[in-house]
């Protein structure tokens, strides 16, 4: 048990240390003044668009919980679900191990609304699957539309296989939709049952999930300068790769990991400009939501304490 408790945090910290070492090597010769100059050079309207994109992204993330609650047939107030989802993702994105940390936060919140542990487990599974489904769908579309995307990370030469890979990735998505239409029987794991989502639920997954990814990628795109900018689809594709690697690494906030992979994916742009855009992303998508979520948690726990004293 002690091994399991400390393994993933250790992996995350190791990923941070290694990525920071690579990042420092990549950014040699760049000063804090250079980074500040790049941040100041971002036009005010682009700052506003990046901030708006972050708001849209978190609004879409709230849709994950609404979708899951609709699937399990539970009614919870719109405001509570939205605040719970916002807090869950704001904290888990920064803590690392988003599935596990998010499960703990959701359990603490939703049991106060009458959900059982099993129902919360299904909710977490649906939210996680919505993210994976959306990442595969958007990734497949980007690979088809931007054949040279993976060549930015490797010299092997994936261009001629890019479209085929994108089509292959879309096959399980189509199969998932078809399975929902067929009303397949629930998946059973011991006493645990995961019922196949209805077609309207699947449709919402395939709209809201990609919307979150589009908006999150736009946070960085709008903060990048026009000089050397490869375009939104390329930035989105690089973001998908970077964010996925950061999630897999379990590094808190993807610290260092996100930056290293993103710099590798945009070699034609000035490193200092890419770093400045990623700082904007961290401000609007990670830091600001994290600070706000701490306030939400304190208010929630205070309300629960007052209720228990009555």
C-alpha cells in the first residue's frame, strides 16, 4: 500500500525534474527580461481572447459532469455541478494524477447530494472517458488535416501515414457511436456495472468534449505572435500531444513537461515567444482557476461544518 501511495507522486516529481533540466538546457541564453518583453508584446485584445478561451474551456469541462449525471439519472443543481466540476479540474490539473485526485474531490462533493460511492465511480469513469474520446476524435481530425504534425516531434517521417492513422483512430469512435445506437448490454466488473450511454449522451460527449480542447488550445494560440505562427490547427495538435504527455507523466501541473514538448513541436518559432504563450496558458488555465477553486473549497467545507453543528 505504501508503494502504491508514493509511486505516482514519485513518477510525477521525477518527470518534473527531468523536464526542467531539459527546459533549462533549451532556454539557455534567454533571460527573464526577454520573457517579460514577449509577454508585454502580446496585444491586449489577444490577452482578452486567451482569457475568454479559458472561460469557454472550463464551461465545457462543467459539461462533463452534467453529461455523467444525465447518464446515471441523477438531478443535482446546475450551480453545484458547475462549481464542483470547476473545482475538480482546477485542482486536479495542478495536483497531477487528474483521474485519482478528481475522484476524491468529486466523491467528497457528490455524496453530500445523495450519490453513492458506486454512482460517483460511474460519474468519474464517464468524465474520464469523455476526455479520452474527445482527445482521440480531435487528434484524428488534426492528423487528417495536418499530415506533417508528428514530423515536428520526430525525424522518422510520419507524413505519409498521418491521414491513415487519423482514420484508424476514428474507427473506435464510430464503433462507440454504433454501439450506443445498438443499446449494448452494460459492462460488468464484479458487482460494478457501467451502462452504455444513450445516443443523445454520446452526441453531447462529441460536442462538449472537443469544444473544451478547441478552447484550451486557443488559449495558447491567441498568446502566440503572428511571426512564424504555423496556424491554429498545428498549435492545437501540438497542444494535444503536449497536454497528453503532461497528463501521462503525472507531473503536478505538467510542470516542465508541457513546455519541453511544446517547444519541440514549434521549432520554427522563437522559444521565448512560445514560453511567454505557455505562461499565459498557465495563468488563465491553471493558476487563476486554482486560486479560485481554493476559495470554493473553503466555502464548501465551512458550509458543511456549519451544517454538522446544527
